[in-house]
C-alpha cells in the first residue's frame, strides 16, 4: 500500500504544480522602453494587409522592420489580449479592428491596451476626417485610441424606374415616408419599402431618430431610455408601416430579398454606404444585365419633420490602433497615419474611407465600380453629405453594446410574433441589463 | 472500494485470487497514470484554478489572489442576466434531456429489433453527426434552417415557413437549440444504448421468446429494465452536458453577428465567456463555472444515492 500512498502523493504534487503554473502570472513590465530600430508586428486582415504593403512599398528602408500577421477581423482579440497581459509580452504593435474593440480594450481589465495617438497626428490632419468619424476612437479622457479607416453612413436607396412610373416623390421626412407607404399599400401592394429584420435595428432605425439608446454621460455611466418619445415615435412608425405590409422580413442578406430586387418589386431600402459595392451588386441585382444599369438611386435618409439637422447612423467601419507596449511607437504611428490618410491607399480600399481627401478619390470611382447606381443625383455627393451628418451618438458603441439586445427582439418582430411597441419595456430592461452586466451604470430618465 | 472489499470478503475463492494477484496489483496502477495525469491537467487543475480565481480580483487583467473575498459571488448573483441565462438552459435542459432520452432510447430499441442490412446502415448514419465537431455542426445548422437551401426546405414550406426569419427567432431559441443538440449528440447515445441492449443475456431473451414474447414486449419489458443503469447514467450526463451548452449558441451568435437571435449571455457558459472577454474578469467567470459544477455534482449525487440504479452490493 505504500506505493499507493506514494502515487497519490505524486499525483497531488503534480496537481498543485500544474495549477500554480496555470494560475501564477509572470509580472508584466509596465514601462516600455523606446527603440527606433525595433521591429513591429502588424495584425491585420487580408484587405488591410494590402494597405500595410503599400506603406512597405513606399518605405523600402523600413521593410525589414515590419512583420505582417494576417488575422481575420474579430479573431478573439480580447481573449488573446488577456493572455498577452498575463504573460506580460507578445502584444502586436498595430492592430486593425472594430472601434468598439478598442473601447473595450481601453479599460482597466485590459490594462488600457491602446496608446494615445494624439501626439503623432496633427489636429489639422484629424480635421480632414468626416466630422464624427473618429468619435468612437476618442476615449472618455480625451485620448485618441484609434484612427478610423472607413465609415458607413446610412442612406436611402430607391428604385428609379418604379418611382418614376408610379409618379411618387421621394420622402424626405418619416412623416412623408409613412404617407407614401399608405399610398403604396393601396395602389401597388406587393412593393417593399424597407427591410425589418434582426440586423442592427438600433443603427438602421433608432439612433438617427435622436433616441437615447446608450448615450455616454461619463466614463462609467450611460443614458438608457428606450421609452423616450424620440424612440417611441420610431417604434410606432415601424408598427404602422409594417401593418401596411410594405416591409420585408426575410433578412437583409437573404437570397429571398434579393429575388424581390431582381423582380423589380422593391421601391425603397435603407442601408449603409457599402451596400452598393458588397450587396446590391451581386446579391440583389445582376450587374451584367444592361436593364439593371442606373436603376438604383441614392438619397439622404428621411428625418423627422422637427429634426433641424439632417442626421444618420453609421453601420460599420474599422480602425487602426497602436499598442501602448510598443517599443517603436514612431514607426507604428507613422504606419497608421500613412494607411489612414494616404489618398491612393484610401481610394483603392473596398469601404468608404473616413479621411475626406481619400474618400473624394474613392467616391469618384463609385459609378464606374457599381454601374447599377443612377447618376443623377450623383450618388457619391449624397453619400458624402450623409457621412458629414452621422450623429455622434450613433457613432459610439461599446462597451456596453446595444446590438446584442436589439437583434434577438427584432427577430421576433420579423417572425411576426411581436410588435415593436409591445417589446419596448422588455427591450428597455434588456438595455439596462446590458449596461449593468458590462460593468457600467445606467440613467433611465432625462432628455 | 468498500463495496469491492465486502464482496471479496464474502467470497473466499475470490479473496484468494485477489491475494495471488496482489503482487502485480500495484503495477497495474501504472496503467491509469496517463488518465490521472489528463484528469489533473484538464479537469482537476482548471477546477482548482477556478476556485482560486473565484476569490481573486482582476484589476489589470492579472489576478490578485484571494483579494476579492466574496465580491465576485455577490456581483454575479446580483446580475439579473445570470438568472436569465439559467432560466434559458433549464428550459433547454428539460426539453433537450427529454427529447434526447426518449429519442435515443426509442431509436436504439428500434435498432435492436432489426437484424438486416438496413439496421447496420441506419446505425452508421445515425452515428455520423456525432462525429462532427459541434462548432461545425452549429454553422451547418444555420443553413439547415434556411428553407431556401435546406434539404428539409419542403417540410418548412409545408407549414408556411418560407424564410429563415419566419421561425428562427429569439422566442424559438430553446427549441432550435434542442433540435441542434439532438441531431448532434443522439448518435452517440443510440450507440451506447444499442450496445447495452445487445449486452442483455441471450438466454434471457431466448426464454422470453419461448414464453411467447413479442418483439415490442421484448424491447420494453425485458431489455429496457436491464439497462436502467445506463439510463440514469445518460440522464446525469445529459443534464450536465445540456446545462453547459456553449459551442452551438456561441458559434451561431458570432456567425450571425449583428442579426443574431441569441444574445451573448444566453447560457451560463456564454455569460462566463462574456465576463471574461468583455470585462476581462476571470473571477466572475469562475463563479459562473463553479455554479454549474455545484448543480451538476448535486444532481449526480442525488441520482446515484437515491435511484438505486448504481448499487454495487446487495448485502
């Protein structure tokens, strides 16, 4: 039996050693040294790897210092950051990700990973970004934790031949949109005037209605009031229009909705500026069919009659950030500024650049890239104007995030189980929960 | 151990045999060393770490051991999302365990009736989905639920579901997860039950047949009572496994991105992952894990001690 006791003792020892090994972190060094000749590791997806390659091509002397690591977007950045922080090393120097990721990583729990880029980017360069483009990158203390690469203002798409044939005017307010919906339901039932599904409803419908979904009040608190009249007017509008049967529910990215477009049975659709390049061309319409050319008009999103400024939401867009642990901040920042502001790099990318001079070049090619778009009014002029009107609240998300609360509720609305007004109180409770669960406080009243 | 000792003490022949093997008995322990190492590394070790973490504070992503006291427990238990996620998995467990149990046992009993080629093909087919990684099954399942591309599309359309969005919604999440879980895990259980049923003594079956037992009576009255130990074992496993559901809803909610019908803290394990990945708080995450451990172990102890299905000695 002594061997038995011995083996038990050995097992216990192995267990304790293993657990301690897993649990004990190596103390991290908090003060990075600076070394202008240190190499940097750049963590980007395939699309952005081309931008970094453009920097290397423009600066061949620095080629040996830059290592590109190809990672898909959303590749468990938080998870890996916890591990890097735990071992106190191995952080990439530059990463491309969603701005909400940087807001999450700019918290004590993640040891304030992103560095402040303000010292490296002059204010006059920042002024040439679209007005609220970099708002998601501004931390509560005012530091600039990322630089926006691309933006996605929401606009209204319309079926040019159908609108002309029926003699309809484009709605510029939601009131006019409801009136048009009533007319369409009566005169031309079967035509769709938008998509009501679970995909980012808070961005597509609510933020631009001046609805205080998660309005940042301080570093630790948010105003959360979905029962606010500015939100309720939109919920009531959605229920009204939905009851008329002019909203489709099959999903923005579904083949079924694409068929409606291909059959010409759509009238109006609301979506981000990247829709023509990525979804309308290909999924919705066959770009090679000459009959489809010039059929998709682009207009500004309607607003409420009493909204004095034209506003819209932003639906997507990535950003570059620098690690505060980098040894070669000079080079990392130089790379970030180059890829974010070089007009040629910006014009060659897939999504709308956030830097206005790059965006102008990008927009000039829009009609050539997507001949499905109607040329009058010029779609790029409309998108650019919309980009200038993205309101700040709709540009800032995370943490906490409202999307995971909205989507499940709106899948029930799309399925026809609930109405938008009937979910209001549960949705409000869900939003408050999301704020609490993410470790913040919520204020549920006020303007 | 004690049951074994009592058994051997009652039987002098076995007692002697045990004595004879005694000289090599200790060496045989070596054979389970790899298993013990694996258990220590992947089960007991992490479990111990979870206990330590649950009392630790994570301010800058690194643990301060035992600095949190009971703070993490208070924070988690006062989070309304915690109980909602348990609400979801309890509904899911009841439905998925029932469906998994009735379905697997039923199919296994049917398979035990067949002796032809069809039976062996069916056994292989039923086992196949279990051989695929749950993550992959989750992704495939999204397409299975799309009436436009699914091979079962005609069934969906027959009940009026023409688009995924007609029925894949938050209110149906429990049912959808149950269907997914059954598709994925029933194969393994059917195989286990089938072997258990085949393990029933042939003499017993023959004598039942001589007494005029029909195949259905044979399955239900003779075979089923003989495998109750497996049944309870399966129920323990299914409850523990279902309470821990993570991969499928997590993959689906990630894949559907901003259009997901499942929220990021739908199940306790997803909530644990949320605490870790969004708040960087492994302490709160550890509390969620421990809460599941306590529930699963309590359920196991209850089943083992109260059902009588695991009695090893009758004296």
